[in-house]
């Protein structure tokens, strides 16, 4: 099968140098990505700078680059990291700067380096940044030589490989930019726009901070234009100001628009704010920021309103890895993932538990998804990190706590300043489960835990006097909230509370604008009565129906965030286990059965899904939550499962449970066109309609009916024959840019082109043309094979393959997929 993928080549936008300049997210100057032609060395260099050591053992690479995911999994490594390595790595790049750059200010901007990085220019250290999630820039002007070759080197120290409870990645895993600017320019993230809507008018409040590194003062003009989606200027203002030598200055303005287009979840309308700085009539700097108009309202009794409309937040927590890609960030991949989540009814994400790539927020702005932007998973003390199995064995205490006091406020400030212009962000979170009982904080109330309630997670015994005092939480929270408010007063500040009962004895919840409860639905009512001014929501929740009903049926609870939206690497169970497997989507971004179950609860569009499993043995769920619930006796064996795959291949006469996830009022079941399951009403207790029937091969189909018994939706599963062929389909953006990622979905089918869900055939990928294979991801949590080669087994008959197109205009890339006994599939991409 052949696919022709036609596109325009936009080299600079896709990570290649060569065509023009871009305005980097740094917010000033002219920027170009410098992702090409880096060299990487795993391990330290024995005290020598990279240019002094020989090049043996150095690999030529492209950014973004996560070295951890490029090595085989090993049971000897920490389960917290997904059995993948950390270590120390060095990066270097040669950079020739033309003589005409002399007199300009030059900056290196790193969107993310994990972690404890140190940057060198020509052998001189110019700065360190321990936090692996924040973006940062250095002025390299004093260290470079013009007209000559300069060496940029970055040392990355992730030797504390289990410093998080999940897989973080290692290395320069986001974009790097070279920014050229005049001595007087807009400050880093120096344009801030926050909207209001009053009396039908949109008011955009703006602040522009300028910095003058010159030795003399300068008079300048700051002009701002607001452009609508057609490019028409709908408002403009200008202001003259003098900026002193080696000083900063701030300009504040208001731009007003009558009857503005509002940003919402269905039509996320955006404007562009253009800021132009001129000196003596000549432009010396420019910035363009996406912005718009929308309002957020929080009420302790009514919940949350977007643009005055009360709604439920249907959110998911997301880590930043993408399965086989690790922490490497590719916007095309995340666009497809977010679109899939939105199709299931998801309207919000929580960036658990750290700032993510700028491109993720831009995608949420564009697609219409609310974002809760989160900063930390621990503050001044470390949490337990499980090194051998999931919550068993001897814990370690590696972490980021050691630089919290020196860097925490700066890291938080930089997150807010970098992200505050994104329309999608509706709340800032200053922490996740930093109040976990006895991990590390303790309080006397832990001795009365059974009486008080509110501890849904392990508390490791009663009150421990020697542990850090939980009363410290309030003071730290107040300090962090003040940092957020210093740079953005327009949004709420929150945190995810783990030990609500303990935190209620402190000033911690009171320091927050809105209080997130992790897995503590049992306190929604009593705390609403006890703290009537507190706005409460579920900041982290399991997938069971009762947790959702606690939101749906209580006006004062404005939403929940499921753990998780997508399966992620790390926080793994005992080997074999690559990661945490409770997502609506798997590692490849394919929808799992529980994703369709959630769609039946959250989507307004008619939907129905069929899944099956033998009555003896159950659905065989492999996610951690279901396993825990089963062990604790919380799931009755006769209860229908939310984890049933769309399989219709069993032994003739075998008793099979058929489950239907639907938002229809009623449903009936047909087999080969004949009624086999009686018409049943939607089950309010489980959210699942089910039938127990003997297996007969053929086409099994569910028919969803509305309140008037009218058919509104159908979904079928078909018995398949033996695997016969590979089908390949390009998904996502069909216009392939040079440097962009081609995402190819593989499906194993039988001779009738029916999907073979039971297939686990091994597929080999071969490339002809200028391209590189980034990875093959089938989404199987228990497959611990080598993910660094070009061979991988499908899972439930599917796989997603990532290929980066490096071809130049007119070149063709052929991507060929083969497997023994199966018909080959070929995808052809032409770059224009």
C-alpha cells in the first residue's frame, strides 16, 4: 500500500537552520533553532572540556535528545525510572558567528535540560541550572569570538537517576535557540498580556518590560497592535519612554476591542499581540504573542465558569514522555495525542508534576483545552522513590529537594513568566502531594487517622515527632503563592493535597485560591460544610464511576483530573513493567477500553463501544488501579469491567461477557444481524450495559437507542481469521515538512481486511531515503524488548511508528514494513 505525503518545506520551523529567523518563545530578538550538528558523549570526560578530549566515543546527534530511552531496559535499574538509565552526559556544538554580529547581544535559550546542567562557552562556565523542567537563557556575548568557531558545551548530571517517581528523561530533550538582540531589547518573557471582559468590551492589559545593557540611556517608543484571526488590526497603542543605562523600564497599556471573539473550548479564538520597539524611527525589537479574551470564575458553591458559563472540568493528568520517544518533545506527536483525548470528552489537562514544553501549552490554546500548570512534586524534603517494584522494597531518597531553597522561587517565577500568556492556563499549581502523610511531613492528627478520615493513601504509621513538622507547609505555601501573584494576579493558585485531613490542621489549604483533593472524594461534603468559602475540586482521581459521580452530582465540586490521561514510563510495577498503565490512551496514543468508557461518561456526542472477555478469568486488566482494587476486594468479580478489549474470537459455545460503554439511554445486542441480547437500559450504578452469551463467530454489534427508542449509534466487532497483511496509514498532519515527524499507524488484518486484535506479530521497519526511525511503539506495558532497533511486536494488532523526515525538496522517503507470512506495507512520502 502506498501513501503520498505532500507538503511545503519550512526548514527553520521544523528544527533546521537555513530559512530566515523565528521569534523564539524567549520573547525578544531574532532567534534560530540550533538543533542540528550536536555531539553527545555518555559519561564524564575525566575533567577535560569536550574540545580538549578526542572525539572517540562522541555520537553525532540532533536535538531534542533523551539518552535514557535509547538504551535497553534492565531489571537491575530502578522501577521508578521505568528500568531505564540516568547517568552523566556531555553535549557539544561548534558555532561560527559572523563579524556583523559584533555589538549585538547573543543568548542561548534552552527550553529544557534534564537535569543539573552546566553550560560552557569556549571552555568557560557561564551558568548552572539544576531544575530539569524549567526553561532558561544565558547571555553569551562576553564569551564568544566573532568570525571564528566557538564551542558550546553542556554537562548534564542525571546521576541521581531515581530523583522522581516517574521517568524524567535525560539530556537536552527540548529545543535550543540562538537569539540575537540589540543592546536595548524586550526583557526575557517581558511581554505580559492579561484579558478582561467588561460591559461587552474586551480589555487587554499589557505590560512590556525593557532592558538596556548599553552604557547610555535611550529614548524609545513601544507600539502595540492587536490583530484578529484575519490579520486585521483591531486595536493599537503606543508609548514613549526613556530607559536608563544598564537599567530596566516597564510600559503598561490597555487595548480595547468592542464585541471581542472569546476563547472557549469549542471555538478557541485567538488574537495576536504585536509589540514593536523603535529607536530614532528604526525598529530595534519585536515580539508576537498569541492572546485573546476569556474569563474564569470560581465559586465555593457553584464551582467553575468559563466566560460566565458554569461547567464541569473533565481533566486528565499528563506526564511529559511519549513512550518510545521518552522525553523528546515533538509537537506533531502531542497534537495527535491531545486531539484524541479531546475526542473522548477531555477538556482539561494537569501538567503532572512539572512545567512542560511551551509547544504543549500552545497546542492547548489552539485546540481548546484548559490547563493546570504545575511546578513541583516535592519542596524542601525528599519523597520515597521506589527502586524495586511498585511501593515495595527499600525506598531511596534521591530528588530535587536539595536545590529547592536556593532555586525554588526562581523556578516558579520562571514558569509563571514563561507561560502566563497562554489562554488555556486557568490555574497555577505550586505542588503535588507535598503533604503526603509521613512522607515526609507528620502531625499529631495522624494518631487519630481512623476517626478523622481523609487519608486515602499510605500514612506509614501514626504521628512521628522526629519527622518534619507539617505546620511548615502553610508558611512555604504562602511564600510560593506570593511569587505567583507577583507575576500573574489573573489566575487562581492551587495544589494537589494528598493528606487533606492533616493539611486542614495547617495554613496550607487557606493559602490557596482553590483546593485540589487527591483521591479524597470522601471529604467533599464534610469539608464543604466545614470550610464554606473553600473552592474544592479533584486534582487527582481514579477512573471508577463513583469518583465521577462525586463531581457530577455536587455543584460545588467543579471537576476532576484522572490519573492518568496517557500511560507513562516509570513508576513501574515489578518487572516486566515499563510504566504506569492506567491511562485512557496507551504509550502509543491509541485509545484503550477505559478511554471509551470515559467517553461514554464525558462526551456529548452519541457513542457506543463493545468489549468482551470470558466470564472465567475476567477482563484481565493490567492497569495498576484495577489490580489494587482487586487485591483490596473493592471490585466484585461479577461487576462489568471498564477494561474489555474489542475481541470476538473464542471457542464455540464459550460463555462470554459482552460489555457496552455508551451514553445512549438503551442498547440491544445483535449477532450476525439477529437479536441475541435483550434490550437493556443504561445502568446508572456501573455506567455499563452487559450481556452474558455463548460465543458464535461472526459480527457482534450493539445498537444504541435514545429515550424515544430511536437508533442513534452502532458499534461492531468481527471475528477475524489468521493474520494476513500489514496495513499502514499516516496519521496526524498529512503535510510533511522537512524535519517533521511522520506518524504511521500499523494494523494487522486478515484476508478480509478485518483487524486481528489477537495478533502479536513482529514487524520490521526499513527506510529508503533521507530519514531516521525514532521508534516503534505498540503500547504494551509488559514488553521489555529492545526498543532501540527497527523490530517490534504489535500489541492488540496495532503499532505506531515514528519517522523523522530529513529529506530536501523533491526527495522521496519510502518506509517499508515487513513480517514473516504477512503482506508487506509501504508508505511513500514526497517532500516538496
